[in-house]
C-alpha cells in the first residue's frame, strides 16, 4: 500500500484535503481522532491517565476533561513525559492496526498535524503539506473555530514554520484562495500521482519517463534529495554505510535532467542484493540491467553496481548501490566535488550535456538514453584522470 503523510498548520485546510481524498477512495488514518479514541471512557488509556494524574481529570460524565489534564500534564517535564509514555504507545498501536487493516492496493492517508515537528516524513512514501498564508489561517480560526486572534497567532507560532514545512513536503497544496480552488489540486494529485504511484509500488515497476531534456537549475533539488535520502536510510537501516546526493542535480547552478541521483554505499555486492527487497518495498524497484561505467585502465568488475529507481511518477530518481572503496563509488563523489569546486569544469561538462541532449532529441526511451550516454561516456573516460588528480586520488 501507499502511505501518504498529510499535514499543515492550523487553519490551512488539512481536514478539507483529507475529506476530498477519502471521497476519492483513500483510507484515512486521523491521528487526532485516534488520540481521542484511545482515552475514551472505558479504555485502558483513560484508566492509566487517572492512575497517573488523579480522578479530577475526569468530567462529570466520566469522560476526559482535557483542560484539567493539560493543567497537570504540562506543569512539568516529568508530567509531560508521563503523559506521552501513556498515550504515544496506544496511538502507535492503534495506528498500526488501522494501516494493517487497509487493502493491499490502498492509498493510506495519515493525517498528522505534527508530522514535521516529530520528523515522521521519512516513514511515508510521500508527504503532502497544505499551505495558506498566516492571515488567511488566522481569519479562518477566528471565524470558524471562535479562536481569538492572539490565541490563533500563538498556536501558529508554536508549530513548524512554513519554511520547515516546505522542506519536508513533497507536494505543496496552496489553499490561500477561495475554497473551490483547492479541490482541483487534490483531484489532480490523486489521478496523476497517487494512483499511478500506488500501482508502480505494488507492481514494482518504474514510471514512464519523458524526453531527455535539460532543465534549468532548481534550487529545491537539494531538499528533494534529502527527503529521498531520509527514506532510503529508513529502508536500508544499518546496511548502508553512507547515502549521498550525486550527479548533476547535486551541483548548484548546473542545468541537468530533472532526475535526482542518489548513491547508497554498502560493504559488498551481497549487501546490495540483500537490499533489493527492502528498497522495492519502500518504492524503489530494481532495474535488472547490466551497465559498464568502467574507465580505461581499471578493472571493469570493480565498477559493478545495482540500480533502483523511484516508483513515484512525480519525482524521477536513480538510486545507485555501490561498494565502498570501489572505483565507481569513489568517482561518483569525486566527480560531484570537482564540479562543485571548478567553474571551468562545470562549463565544459554543460557543453557536453547540451550536445548529448541534441543527440537524444526526438528519440524515445531507451533509445534516447543510449544516444545521450553515447555522447557523454567518452568525455567521462577522458576526464577520469583529471577528476582523480583534483581529488588527490592516485589509484
């Protein structure tokens, strides 16, 4: 199943997005609703809270008096830790139960207000953030929830900033305008990204890629790569020695194909093969193809690697799994650092990329990629010694 993390600041319209996605067929797992459910009358959660904080946290009808609980639970760090120690495991257990009950081909939307604050993005296949400017959010909180302006601003300021949400979000939905402007965005997201992403994940296939074309430098490429790296780190666990953003998109200011390249460094090819299942389950199907990236004067066997791609049709990415210390692993990092440090090298490489782009024009994949690489490969072989020298690598 596909797991989507949905978040947004107070008043941004997250609940509206959750409702639309549910109407389209998503399975909603609402963390706020779960938090209320696990401390409802008659639950072990409520009983544990009473044991910890006393019976006066109960209302007259036996339900939880939340202001009374807050007065006690947030009085000290120790009391807050006690509260979290009771409720967090129960919320986690119930969340896991609801996700496990979802269909294998389901799209599960986890509505988590504090997703960014709690660093939960790496555990999702995709993070959707609902955005709205502060004044719009304050107006909604005043109008629809009866919250005073000062209180609304205080609550907003206590949450993650818009910049933090942008860095964490794979998809940003703009809800600063009229209510009817939001639904078309959500429907397009569902039809063009979420549904095909779920299918690719389930079938372990790669998305169809478009023309081989250079794009202008995107200042968000680095943040996008970091989100991928965080998810890959979860999938790999301790099997990854390091995970790096490599390739042209890792070089600020350099035009590139809009494809993020990531390198996972492992101890040996046996580990690379052992990672096939966890990477595919996480949404990175492996391509069973043979590549020869070797350079003159080196042992071709030491350039072997495994290649995975991102199943997300909205974010093309190649994941290269290479052995620590082998020439290909070292060259990928050295080449990136060489380009970052040398403006003349960047210009030289860009000229080669432009020629490769022209060679691939009008062709379909895989012929386009073959034509593109046919231009670039001889240049890579020629600059290999220069890159090693610049990096102080004499091997």
